[in-house]
C-alpha cells in the first residue's frame, strides 16, 4: 500500500510539472486547454501524447536559417533585400498598392523580398505539372534541388528519379530532400539507387524510432523544385501517381501548382539551402550559381512574386499572418480552396468579419476526404461561417487537394499550406504570393470552374441536420488543435 501511495504522489507531481510545461510552452490558448484536458483526463497516455506531438519547437527554434557566419555580411544582405523590395514596389506601384501592407508584412516578418520580372504559370493537376517539371530538369545546366513531403516509388516517382540520375551522370549537381515520414516508401530501394548513381539525397528529420520520436509531429510539407537558381515549382502536388488523372486511378485529384521563372525563385532556393544545411552532412554556401546576380534573363513577363514560408524554424507563423492580412485587405471578393479546413479562431473571425462587411467570401472544400476525423472537425466550423454569410461548396468530382486563395482578382496565393492548425503552426510550409491581375483572374476562373463540380451547402438545412452528427462533429472539433 505504501508503494501504491508513493506511486500516486509521484504521478500527481509529474502531472503538475507536465501541466506547468504545457501552460508555459504552448502559445495558443485553445491548444493549451486541449493538451491540459488530455493530460489530466487521459492518465499517462495524455502526457505521453503531449511529449510526442505538443512540444513547441518554434519557441525553441528547431534550427536557425542563418546562412552567413559574418554578421556584417548578413546585415548588408538584409539592407540589400529591403532596398530591392522598395525599388520593386516603386516601379510596380499600380499592381501592388492595394496590398502594400501584405507585401511589407511578409518582407519585415521573414525577409522574403518582393520580386519583379518573373514569368508565372499555373499548372493544374499532376498531368500538367509533371511534364513541365521533367522538361525543366532535362534542361538544367548547373544544379537541381528537389524537396518533397511525399515522393513515392511508383511510375511518376521512377520517372523523376531516372531524370535526376541522368542529370547527375552528366555532371549536374542534384540534391534531393525527402520527408522521412511522408516518403517512407522510398527509403529502402529508391533512395539507395539515387545515391549510388550520384544524386545527393537526405531525409528531413529522420525518424529512427517511429513510436518514440516526437519529431514525427513536425513534418516538412514543402514541395519545391529549383533549377539553376532561376526556374522553380511550388504548390500542392506531391510526387505520386494518384495526382495524375487518366492513369487508371479511380479518384479524380484536383490540385494546383505554380511554375516561376525569374528572381521569385531565389527565396525558394534560400529555403532549400537552409533545409539542406540542416539535414545533410554538407554545408552549402550562397554563390552566384545558386543566386544569379541578374536572374531576369529571358523573362518577358513582369509578374510580382513573393514567397511566404514558416515552420518550427521561424520566429512567427508567417503563413497564417500573410493569410489573415490578405483577407483583411480584400474589398470585394475572397476565394479559398482548402482540402483540410480547421481554421482556428483568428481565421474564423477574419472570414466572418469580411463576409459580414459585404465582401463575397466563398470556400471550396472536399465533399469526400481522406480523413474522416479531420473532415468532421472541419464541418463543425461551417455553421459559424454560414451564419456570417460565407458560401461553402463541397467538391463532388473527386478529391480537391489544392491550397489556393484569390482576393479581389489582384492577389493569387498558391502553395503547400492547408487552412489548419498543423500547417500554420507545426509543419514546414511554403506559399507563393503573386501580385498580378492576370494570374489572379486566371486562378479565379479556375475556382469558378471547380464550383461547377461542387454543391453549395444550404445554411438552413445545415443548421437542421441530425443532432447526433452535430455532436460527433463538435467532439471532433475538441481535437482540432491536435489534428
């Protein structure tokens, strides 16, 4: 009995310490309460769950994105970025002026420059993205940098691997980062094959003991290709056959990617090099090949591009901040597509305020989802938005996986981040922001085309759906900060 009493006292003492750590370490009040309730009411497992998934790496900085050891050189680099961005704004004032606050918020928050003289192309679905990417890889002259959350050993994965190997054998430097959890199927065969044939390949946050690794919760969700510091690809499409429609897959996958030719590529290059220096055995130094001094070469277009990126390596949730700022600056229309929509209070309030202010807010979400729990949690937020006048559409043709936003047909955002806690706070993510009426109008047309394959939710019917479904969704919502 003495040992039982001692064990109970020890458990309570440990529980108190864990609760104190949760309160101190977790920034979000909602997440703090969720972890506290879980730790208190689910004995032992609740505390273990927090240590696996709840530690705030942004509070500690998982790694530093410092590229320059010399502080004076780093300071000069920052000054040059500011001057370049201010010059870009002055020369393209008409295109950016209504979203100036967004551009300078991203610049000041993450030192991501405002770039001009870019050619930008929207790529719908894998069947349009992969041919472009393979052709660009084929034409590489100096280096190829590839970073993916999911890279599968299937037909398209093999095609990209063979393209990398072919370029490596030509003497082109090929570097490949894959998320060790998302791309676990390529560890044993494909990665060794790449390395044997001259491709440098490293996992991001390698999971040695999958059941004992709290890093499992902090995944690299980015999808980046950078070629010669000039051409880049970024968006929602992973490397997998399921993203290519018409190849025998039963479910239609609707996704969006972006090709950038020009200086807008350079911040994606910066992100790749930072991630590379973190996870590899070698250190890449900035040079003229990675960051060409005059990357405008043949770009006849003048698209204004800025990159927003955040994760456990960033001081603040830049992607969330940029999303909120874009919503707050909209005056007529906000169009959002997101496969996983668990908005949190700040985003929920921003969308509601915009709609109540007379701005047309439309949200496209999956009719079917690959996660029942996530989908249930997402549905619990719909009623609040519907009451505020937000139009919500459920995609019916297949699974919509695109992560895009258009405001006022002036700003187009395409990237890897979902509208959820995980993308805003836990994952390494990246979005491209294009300040251009032509691209924004094109993405707007794509959004309305997608609505033809969607069903609008009727607010009255939704409010009167069975109580048991509402209860299950609200129960799932309690776990939304953890999903």
